[in-house]
C-alpha cells in the first residue's frame, strides 16, 4: 500500500499553489517539506493535521459548489414522487 503522507502533501501542494505557499501556510522549513514529500521522515502530528485540514477544507468547498448532486429543476417539478421510471407520454 502506498504511503498516505506523500499523497496528502502532493494534494495540499496543489491546493496551496506551490511549495513556498504551503511551507508558509504550515510554518515549516523547505528541507522538512522535501523530506516529508519523499517519505524520508514522518510529519509531526500537528503538521499532519494541518495538512489534512487544508485538503478537507478544499474538498468541502468543492462539494458545496458541485451541482451534480442536486436535482435539476425540471426533474424536481415534474410531479413524479417515487423512484419508478415515468412512463413515456406521462411527464408533466
């Protein structure tokens, strides 16, 4: 199984907009970030949790903007109330 730490850091790096911004946001040294990204050292728990927060906040913000989970207005107002298919010719 691939390690979580490098994947999580790669995602946080994308979200932050690069290594300099991620280091500033986390308050860590360049050398430490490189070691963690190469999986050569383990992040301290407080840094790990800060990285998790960065990724989760971004994912939650994206979910809030995702309209795919919401019904389309036509589907919500067609008068059809159950999960069975609507027979052709009977749509509102």
